[in-house]
């Protein structure tokens, strides 16, 4: 009876390259935000002239900015030059699951 099974290569993953075998000492390095921030993180972390309450210096603890308070009790603007209503729109837009 002829064998119907496959060979060992049919069951093992085929690597993209052989460099781990031919160059065992080679290390690949990935960058993190600590190395070089993305453009959006660099923009968010830069020192702006006009600051909202969320951008002011504060302790390492998360600052309660009143997210659950009525709109009239929330300081405006939370982010410099951005009305709170526009901030809520962005939060809702990018916070979708």
C-alpha cells in the first residue's frame, strides 16, 4: 500500500531566512518610544506655549480632570487651543471597540 502521508517538510514551518543558522550572533533591534517617539507622541510631548489643564505639570499620579462631572464644572480647555467638545469627539471616535 502506497503511503498517503506527507513528508516532514509538510509539517514543519518554513523560516523566512536562514540567517539565525548562518549568523547566530546577529541581533535584531527594535525601536521603542524611548528611542524615537512617533510624530504624534513627539507633538504631544513637546512644550507648547498655550496649555490646557491636562498639559500642566502635575505629580506622577493620574490627575482627576473631572471627566464624569457636568460640563459646566470641567475646566476649559483641557488641551490648549482645543475646545473640550472637540476633545470629546476625538475621544469618542478613537475609543471605539
